[in-house]
């Protein structure tokens, strides 16, 4: 076995790249085109609101968008 020495900065860059690739691979293994688990718009908005990461204007816009979605009209 041969030993190769690389600078720590290069090692960190390669490690970061490998971890990002692994993360992306795991995401793509799942079914990214699966339907949402619920069709209840109020439930979805409630969950978004509970995170406290979204402002009221965004939540209103999201609700309007979901109401126009053919998936939620069925």
C-alpha cells in the first residue's frame, strides 16, 4: 500500500465534497415525486406555521397556491 500526503486544506475540501455527494445520493434514493401525505391545506399551513420560520405573507401565498393546485382540488 502506498501512502500519499496531501495538505489538510485539500483533505477538508475532498471530504466536504464526498459528504455532499453522499447526502445528495441519499435524497435521490427516495421517491422525490411522491404525492404529499395529506390533502388537507389547513393541516399543511398549520405545520409550516408551527416551525416559526415563515412570515404570514408567505403562508398566505402558500395557501393560495395550494388552493389552485389540481392535486388539492381532487
